C-alpha cells in the first residue's frame, strides 16, 4: 500500500464486482473492501483487469490486493498471499434449456459429443480438465463462453452459480438454464489475494475481515447483493479446499 491508498484490482463479474447500468462500480466484494479500507483509514483505488492477468499483475507489484473471488489452489498460494477467506463459491453446471444431454455433474459432460467450457484459471476448469481432458475448453472471457454455449459450439459450461444465473437472467434470449442439483466435488473457501511478501498488509486486513464477520456485516452485504448468506465464512476460517490431494 502506498501511503493511505489501497490499490485494488477487480475482475468484472456479477455479483462480486462489476459496473451497473450507470457505470458505477458495485458488488459485494467492492462494498466489503471499501468498508475495510475505511476502517484502516485508507482509500481504495480501483482498476479493472482481465481474469488471466490478475496474478501476474500482483507479482509485478501493480496492485496491493486482488479483490476477486479466488479459491485457495496450491499454485495460487505460490504466487500470492491470501487474506482470511470470506465466503464459499458454489459451482454450477449450465446447459441449453431442457438439458438435452441430461447433465448432472462434470463426469456427465464426458458423454457429450462436444467440448464443455469454463474460464481459464478458474477452479471449475481445473476440475474439468482433470475429468474431461481435451474435452474441457478454456475461455478468456465470459461473453465467449456463453455465446458458444448458446450456439451449440460447446454442450455445457461450469461456472460460479450466482455469476451464471445473473448472466442468464440478463440474457433470456440465449435459451440457457442452470442444472438443478448439479454435483460439483468441492465448495471452496474464497477471498482476496495480496502480494506474496506483504505480510504487513495481511496483518492489517485480516482483523478487519474478522470484525466484519463478528458484526454480521459480511452476511448482510452478501445478502444485499443477492448472494446466499449461508456461504459466508465464520471468523478465523481457514481454507481447506486446495483440491490437490483429491484430484
């Protein structure tokens, strides 16, 4: 952190961090970090960045913190320093309306005669590549993923539930739906990432995250943005869903 400015990068994704119809930055991660910065007597300065660039930009020192939902992968832990995890992210399958392939899990996607897709660098794609091999396709941008699912280029997609449902609600003309009862192998703890060596900043931010949890403000903020409050993590939570041992 430079002086009292907390340089924060975000990836545009509903309802985590995104710009609304008036171009205003919003989302529950935005609101939460703004509150943490206020309590630290600092000011958050925001920069939008592409998903595939976030860890590289952090390593280069361009930002103090990445405010985008990142699950605690072993490879990410080698490149950044996580804060105390804030919430879990539920992964969901998405298919054409009517679910013609009868998809209920990542394993079911192997039956399809086309690839299935997710976003490069995501937990979902990591799981899909281990299960589906070459039939798992990575996308740099969400818009491309949804366009290919709508056109039939891919047979299914796997992504964060709230983000996918938000896209479907905004684009009913694409004829997509979420898979009821989708079976995904993990519910990972998720939060923000700092530069690898910035233990001083972590020592300032983590107590404020715990305070938000203890006051119930974390759950209230998630709920206000339409995110399930039951996915908020308790004070002192630690990440357990690394995925390395089981996959």
